[in-house]
C-alpha cells in the first residue's frame, strides 16, 4: 500500500480523500504545520512516503540540490481547488499507481510526466 505525505499547500481535503481511499496519509497541515521543504523531503525519503505537493520548489530540491526521494507528485493545475486536485489524483492513481514510487511525477491538466529518481 502506498503511503502519502500531503503538503500543507495541497490541503486537508486531498488528505481526507486519500484516507477514504484506504491509503496511509501524513497531512502536513494537520500533523506538522510549518515544516520546511527540506524537512518534508527528508521525512518522505527516510520513511518511504510519496510526497504530494503543488509547490514547484521540490523540483529544485531534487534536480538542483540532488535530494533523494521516494517519489514526488507535483500538481501543476490551473484550477487550484481541492476538487480539481482530487480529480487529478483519482486519474493518476487509477492509471499509474504502479509507477509512482521512486518517480518525480508532474501532473498538468493535459498530461502526466515521469522522471526517474536522481541519485
């Protein structure tokens, strides 16, 4: 079963949706408000969580600063409402769940892009 850290900016409705789908969820907003990006990516990597965020700074952490990760899902949606994020995740999980671990995944309104883990 996949485990997800839902970033503070992604919201509690997304965290609750994932819990209702049976996933183990760590909600930053509920459980670690104010955590830094570095703290989150470290926790996600060392504890085998996939991080869900709409903060593009995580791309910088991975690709410029070479932070290891267990998987990151970056939501780059025009519509930032929780319903849009949930719809995007529903599609992503239904179609691509098996390939999400260890990938940097970018979800846009039109497509899904995957990049491997940077070591």
